[in-house]
C-alpha cells in the first residue's frame, strides 16, 4: 500500500481522517514505509497550503 501511494522513508504524510480508505490503511502504510503522519480531521481546504508548509508535508492521502 505504501508503494502504491509513493510513500517512502522520511516523507511527512498529511492524512484527512475523513478520507475514503480504511483507517488501518492510512495509518499503517506510512508507518511501514518509515514516513511520519500529520493526521487532520475536518481538513480546511482553504488553508491547505498553509497546513502543508507549516507541517513540512511531502505527500497527501485523502
């Protein structure tokens, strides 16, 4: 799953908890690849760029 989403060691993955995939997938895929997770609930699309910059996000899972 990590490979399918292009996740690798050192990535900071922004995850919208309201996303369509099962929570075990979006929690375990980044961790199995050595990535860290930035978990957001009710992600504000209007402030997405600000969140990405502030958290140093390299990948997004929705």
